[in-house]
DNA sequence: CGGAACCAGTTTTTT
DNA sequence: ACTGGTTCCG
C-alpha cells in the first residue's frame, strides 16, 4: 500500500521558506488561532471554547502543514469521533487549499483508522485480515448465548448489562487478563470470566466488536514495539479533535503513536465534555501538559457565535463547576437579546407555548421574503454560513461582492452582525419592504429545540403535528439499525461468507420457514459436534435426515439459495443484481409485501433504498465494510423544518434560535446522573447546560414546567438549579399566558378571590428567581407588562399556612405539612406526599367555588 | 407456530 | 404509559 511507504525524514521548511510561501488562509485568523496553526512542531493543546473557531484552526493547521510542505498528506494522522466531523474536515481542508486533498488516508474517525490498522496486523491478535465487525445486535445475541451457557438467568442478568460492563472495560483498555480486582464482582462475579469467553468466541468467529477496533490496536502496539515504531515514524503529525471525549483506550493509542515525534495537536474543551457516561475521560485533557512536557497550551476564547447575553448566561452556569482548565469566552459584539426564561404549568403547556412562539418567530419573515424574491439568496446564505472574519465584509456593497469575498475567505463561522448586513444587502437589491428589527425573525430551519432526554420530544411532536408545524427529529433510529435493513444485511453477509454464523442465526427463520427453536438447536449441535459453521452443520443435518417435514424442505431451499448467491459473489456478478436476487429469492421481500401492518410499506421502501445505496460501491464486501463503520443518517431533506434533538446530539451545531425546555431538577439535571455519579454527574449535566446555551446565536429561551408526566404518573417539578445559576443580567423573565396571574392585564382581570390568591402565590421564589424579578423591574427593562401587573410578593408564601387544606389540579386535595420558601410539602389525599411549588396550589375553598 | 397475556425497564449514543 | 420481550396456551 503506497500510503504506508516509509518516507525518509524530511527537514521542515525554514521559517523564511514558510513565510515566502503564499499563505492567504492565515489572514482570516485571530492571533491565538494563528498561533495554533503555526506552532507545527511539538505538543500543542488547543483549548477552544464553544464557537471560537476550533475546526477552522484545526483545518487550517492541516492546510498549513501541507502547503508549507512540512508534511505529506499520508504523514498526517487526523482523528475525529464522528464520520460527519471527518467529512467536514476533509472538505474544509480541500477548500482551503483550493483543490481536493489528494489522499489524506489517515484522516478519519478513531474507529475507521483503527480498522485500517487492525486489518494490516490482524494475525497479531489471532484474527484473519478479513474479520467482520459486529453490530450491537450481533454482540447482544452472542452475549446472551454465553450467559445461558454459563447457567445464568438472563432475566436477572440481562445481556445488556454484560455488554455495558465489557464495553466499559474495553473503553479502559482492559483485556480479560487485566481486569482489576475491584471489578471482579462485576455481573454477579461472572463478568471477567464471561468477558474472556466472549473474546474467545469472537476470535473463533473471526469477528470484532467496536471496542476491539481500538483495544486490539493498543494491544498490538504494546506487545510489538517494532510495529509501533513503524507507525510512530509514519505519523509525523498527529491532530485530534474533541480531545475531551477520548477514553482511556483512545488516549493510550494516541500517546503511543505520538511518542516519537511528539508533534501532537489536541483540540478540545473540557467544558463540553458530556460523554463521561460512555467512558470519556476529561482527565485526558486536564493532564495533557503532564503527558507532554513542554506542551504549548493555546486558548481560543473569542466567540464568534453568540450574543453577549447568551455568552454570559452560559459562562455563569459553567463557572459553578470545579476543576476546569478555565477559559473566559468573550465577544466583540455588543447587541443582542437576553436569554428568555419562562415557566409553564406542565409539559404540554410548554410545548404549546413553544409552538406558538415559533410561529411568531417565523411567520412572514423577512428572510422568507428574500428567499422568494431572490432565488440565489439561499445559496448566498449557505455561503455566508462559512464566513468567519467580520472584517471581510467591510466595503462589501452587493451580494455579488459578498459572494466573491466568501469564496476568498472560506470560513465557517456565523455572527449575527454580518448576517444582518446580508439581509440589508439583499433587501437593498430587491427593494423589499424595510426589514423588521434584526434578530427577531427566523426560518424554521434556524430554530432548534434541545431536550435532555428523548422522551421529552413526544410532547413537541404531538403539538407540532396538530398545529401543522414542520419539524424534524435529529438522531432517531438510524437507517442501518432498522430491522429490515439488518435482516437484508445479514443475507448479504452470508452471501459473502457462508461462515458468518451470526448472520445465519439472524435469518434462518426470517421469513418464517418452520425452523423454530428445536430445529435451530439441532443445527447448532450438528455444527458444534463437527466443528463446522452453521451452514455446514445444517447441510450435515439434512444429509443425516435429522430434520423432517416442512422445515427440512425449507432449509434445503435456503441452503441452495445461499450456495447460489455465494457463487454469484465469487463470480463477481453485478452486486446490485445479486442483492435483488437475494431479497426476492429468499422470500424476504414477499414477507413484507404480505404484511398488512401500516409500517410494512415503509420497510419495503427502505429495502429499495438499501439496494440503491449499493450503487455507490463496487461490490457487496465493500458495502458491508462501509456500513459497519459509517452508520450515517444524514438524509438531507431540503424542506424547512424546526429541529428537535437531544442536547448531546446538538454538540457541534449552532442555531440562530434555540429553545431549551425541561429545565427542572430531576429531569435536567437528570436525577439518574446525580444518583449514579454524584457531583461528577451533576457537573457533567452542567456542562450539558453550557453546551445547550452556547448552541444559540441570537435567541435562546430556557423553560420549565411545574408538572410533568413521568413514566405515566404526574410529578411536581422544581425549576432546575441551573436556572438559579444563570447570571441575572443575562436573563429576561417572561410570564406565561394562561397561568394564574399571567397573560397580562388585558386577559386576566383580578377580580375574584381565586385570582387574587393565585396571583400572590405566583412566581417562582427560589433565590435566583426572586433576584431576577427584582432586577428586571428595577432596571425597567423590557419586562413584559403582565409581570409587573402581577405583584411578585416577596412574602408570597404567606398566602398559605401550615395545615391549610389546598387543591392541586393534578393531585387533588391535600394538606400542607411544611413550608419552605415557595416550596410546600403537601400530603395529598389521593396522590400521597409531594413537594410542590406554591404557585401550583390554591386554597381548597377557592377551588370548591370554581368547578374545573 | 402464532396470538394473547404478562412483566420489567425505561438518559444521554458513536463507531 | 409504553415498549419489547418472554411465556403460555390453543
């Protein structure tokens, strides 16, 4: 493989020579970015806060390495976590250099590079070079078999747990022989033993799971210094994205490789470490300077994404964390709205309000007008997304000029000031109506709702469906994880290799062939006693007449089919035709055609799509390899839609307008995170809050609900502690309509006792909340009028007394047992004991008067 | 073998 | 409340 040719050491260009070369791409960088790009030699840690242009710095660094001839493309190892990030990096380097990057063979995800290395040295860990990569399904099925074989009740000890335990060990680069004593008790004391068996099974199956792709490589490096040395020489320059997300195995992998040249540049943000629960070690980034003495630490702190208030809010929350490397984000911008904060009665109400707000933000937007009047504007906007340097817009008068600049600058960042200018430019050209105040109006595409847990999404989907608001859920089930796709893939795998037992198990009775548990066990034992694959075992079983009736005939047909398909693959027949023959010949397509359930049509669609996807590959093998690593789900649909996704999925993205619902203690921060990981868990949740806030460019709303349906029962919720941590000045408190005392004087006439009482009890009077209210009024900001009409009584709680009988909409009648600030302990007659915010409770007599 | 009945586990997720 | 899995029975 030419990409692995061993190059003689080359002396990097002298500083002068570097300077002499054209480096236009350096002009768009701020000083620290530029420093990070130019410090090519030696270890560098780039601490890049959210929205500070870290990808830009990283890609420019690669471009610089190449452009100055310091390194050849194949001497650079650049690792990311996701395929998306890898793709983007490739594109951006190509853009910077003004040409496609010729062979950056070692730019990719940890896993894809891991596979590449492992294929070359598979024999060193007892695998063949054509090993298969298991998906999660296969892995679980295998583990279940082992659990049952070990006489463990899989109901009490589900395979899912074992998978987690093993994954955790692999993340920590622990092979079965190195499990620390502290972990011996894992999985009912059988964990270590089952792990060892599992690894053995994988070896016999000539297979690997995802964790192995890294772990095996580390093992090889550790036990074969000669191999390690070879790669240490090859990879003269190493770059790592999202370093805060690396686990121990990845860390060792990198450290081993970087040991020779020590030209390693890691980019990360300890404040955005949100994957601790799957093995990421913030510690890796925290101790970089110890690992690489003399490391240069460069901080990127100028934020080009968000308005000052949003930045303030995010910074104030994250500052509550201990043990940070410490960065202070700043922006040169001065304009922009505060973060909005609003409380709602319950989750549905929250969804309803957000739906309305979105409509308000979008309907008849200036941007829509621009889109309609100028067909090219969409392209301009897209180009514009890449603009980082605000000076680049100085003197730009027309969209044409702007386009030209964009082409020169090639930068990814967006800031609202330049966006505003773009609006004005387009407007001027098209003689549109004057624009409404900037930053008020958005397209659906520019709005995102970021939730903590995916079950929160349902309320929004329900609501948006009923009001017909277009939305898209990001990060749902992936295409290649769907049942029908996996089944089809199992057939393909078998056609490629008749030895693939796991694939055989998956499809032997799909579609139904009358081969139930009994028949399958016979096949298993026939295979085991003869030491052959399941396909061969089945053949032997049939020859020995060990199977009769319908099942036997069907099995014979399946085997004949498999042989035929396998021969087609070996004869290198057209793989698309093979695929079609497999799907039709096996009866799989027919099975779905005969299924009358509503989703069957969709599944057939997916199968068609799968076959279509094959067109991009030369053969089935290539396709399978790709799919096991690149489980992408980037179905770009061009329609304008609001995005709904989890906070985790939002990392790395940005939106002009962001809604952050569900900020309630227990949900966010998640109770489970706190229970399981204590302070560490809480701090990770806080980083999640930081990630969420920093996704927003111009407009951010934090909201919470007082009541929420959790696992089928109503729970009273307390506003998130993170709300109290938001800097007062950065927040504007909104009062929701529809709440007692809310909705403004126009709507609510304080005339009855009920309302008076409710109004006085209104408001979340946690310390932070009270401060916010006070500040807001005092400074006479754009506090909504209604919130001034509703008296925020500091002694609101006095509306209730201990022992008072009260009524709660969801819980019914109850008696107050204790009062703590605005929080009431109430013993409900039906619902039992609850902690409830005073706002959501009214005196029992009042409730009696008003039928609900 | 297939449907009904029952029961446990419900954060985040890439490769 | 809901799902996915298993078990039990016709």
